[in-house]
C-alpha cells in the first residue's frame, strides 16, 4: 500500500513536470502560458510551485489539445519531443551511471516508462541482428489525440536516449505506427527514418550492433556540463527575445553538434526564411548564433582540460580537426593547442 502511494505521487509529479515542459515549449512558440492554462483550467501558479498539484485526465487532454490549436501545429507532441533533448540528456546521464552497455541502459529506461506516462508500457526485444523498442498501450488499442501526441513524444525521446548513450546521431532501421500518420516528410525528418504502417506495431527497430556498445563515463560528464550551462543561461536571461530562444535551443542540442537552420525552423514551426527574417530584425544571423554556441562550448571544454582537441572538435560537429582549428583561431586569435599555454 505504501509502495502504491509512493508510485502515485511519483506519477503525479511526472505529470506536473511534463505539463510544465509542454507549457514552456508552447511559450517558446509565442503562446501565452496564462492563455493556455486558462483554456485547460489549470492553475499556472501551482505548476510553477514545488508543492503537489494534481492534474486530471481532462485537464491534461485539454492542455495537449489547446497547445496544438494555439500553435497551429498538429504535430505538437513530435516537436515537443524534439525540443526535449536536454531533458533526455538528464535521463541518459542517470542511465550511464547505472549501466555498462547500451542494451543495459535501454532495458533500464524501458522499466521506467510508467513513471513518465501510464498510457503505455515499453518492451525491448533483442534479436540477432537488431533490437526492437515497442510501445504497448496499457488501457486500450484506441489511441486518442492525447495518446498520439504522447506517442510522438516518446518515439522521439527513445531516439534521443540512443543518441545520448552513444554520443552520436543514430538512424533507426525502421519505425512503425499502427495507423496512417499525416505529414510523412516531417516524421521522417524528426525520426530519421520513413515511418511505415503496421497493424500490430508501435515500435522502433535499431541495428543490433549498438546493443553491446560500452557507455563512456566521459559522456556523463559532458551531459552534466551542458545541463549546468543551459541552466546558467536560463537564469541569466530575464526577458527572452526570439534570438534568446534560438540560442537556448542551439545550446540545448549542442551535445550532437550544431543543428541546421532547417531543423531549428521546423521545430519552431516556421519557414527557414521566416526564422532568418525574425533574427535579422533583432540584428543577428542564424550563422552568428550557431558560431556563438560553438565558441562558448569550445572555450569551456578547453578550459576544463579533460578532453583532447580532436575529441572536442568531434563533439562540436567538426568532421575535420583542421576546420575546428581554423574556427578556434578566428574566435580567439590562437590555435587550440596554444590557447592555454
């Protein structure tokens, strides 16, 4: 009975955290948190506080519905999942501390799905040449609007977990949905694989070669640093401009290199030209922001003194050490090897 009560409070807290993430992402998309919460009959002040606050199923459903309507984004859950890479890093950091291989980390993550949502359970099936991560509805086979949004979020989240465990962008072998999805190109962009319809599968298939890949403790140190970096930036920014939001998003995703203009524009549900125009109106270009993120992280990594220059270059998305060296010299006037000497 005590265990059940504890689990209830964990679920309640996770629902509150997910709601807070949803509201924050909607605000990032220029939607008023007050307006969104008013439509969903949710107390925004209670969401912000640390005390317990119960969100009913109706409120949660309405929160998803109005977030999608107000942003005019029917794929809100997909894009929210894409924006939560930093949160994925926090989870991945914990998995890295308690697991030795990718297979172990994924298995542990699957067992924790119930803490995030009670709509699905996650199963991991290992085969000879692949392993499959499957989401199984716990209530019924009928997937309503909210369940579809959470499905999209979880599918993206799974891929981000794999990214964080291996510290590289992983392309699935296949992605299956038990229903026809809209906007195939956007799902393919976010999930890195063309989705297919399968009556009995809501699943992502990965190459079996990743299963026994070891997890490096250095990854966790980098994850921790990025979390601290973004939190410090968030605390510093009082009034967020559009430039601030783009910079914050680039920092959030910096553990896999700098994102393209197209990727960022899609996540903000605007055309690349519109994003460039809004930044131009605030006196900056997308390339300048991308460069600022790389410079900031490069200087911190160099000062930390824990990683070779070549490794730092790879972490920041440079395929060639020479390209990183040229960029670093442009930023500081010095070569990376002589910067701290």
